[in-house]
C-alpha cells in the first residue's frame, strides 16, 4: 500500500498553475541554459550538476535532435535557468516562464533534499544513493519538460505524470531505479515514456 501522506506531499510540490507552463520554445538555434551553483542549498551534492546536464541531454535525445541546448555565458543570458532550492521554499519542483531578449524561456526550480518527500522515499534515499540520484534526475527531467512546453498527464508511466491523480510514489521512482546498475546508466535511460516522446515530437515536429 502506498504512503498516502507522501503522495499528497508530492502532489502539492509538483503542482504548477496552468499560467506558469511554457509554450514551445524557439528551437531554430540552440537553447541556452545555466545551472546554478547549489552548494549553499540543503541536500545538494556537487554531482547534482551532472544530473541536471543529463536531463537536458535526455530532452535533446528524445526530440530526435530537434531540441539542442548550449551552456550560456552567464545566468542572465540563459533562456533556461535551473536553480536548486531548499526545503524551506515549500516546493519540490516548479517551472516559471520568463522572457529573455524577447524570447520565451523558463526558470526551473529543483529541490535536491529528497528526504523532504517523507516516507517511504526518505528512508530508501538514505539507504540507496542511486535511488536518491534517480529522483533528483527525474525531477530535473520533469521540470524541463514543462520548460520546453509539455503539460502534466494522467498516465502513471509518463515523466510528465501528476501525482495529484494518485499512485504509489515509491513505485514510480523505483520503476526507473530498477533499470540502473550504476550512476553512469542514467545517461542511457531518459525516463520518458512513449507517450511523452510522442507529445514532445508533436510539439517539435
């Protein structure tokens, strides 16, 4: 039986108002991004930066190359800005639209303190570092999905699934974790479902 409290927490933390969702980005050239330094944020690991970078690469791969991302020279020049946030923010992940030099962009917020999700996720993340990394990675992928224009879905298999529709949050993350033998395997598995990919390629044909 799933932990109802954990599911409710996840639902609230992953919720985003419709007005904050971003439409398709201008992909005629590489989309610039900037990953903030999270060393002052509770729960952040230096290796989380790589997880965020892998999340950007996943969207490029699954878009069949229609989305390309390139590091920006600085935060203010980036169309997508990924920022690490503490549990005190009251969020787990969120994406907000911005405009940069007349172009649509997004600020993506990700909380690396996985234990803040409550049980049984908290205990498992302490026992299994790869499980913890999988959650941070999938959160980056989910929020970047909003940044590139995708919305929440009702399908439990989707990376864009919204926990407000129910479901076992531990099972959701373990489904991805079970594919990993080592951290390097994260680069092999995007976390997107066939339905996610179809929606992405419809948005960026």
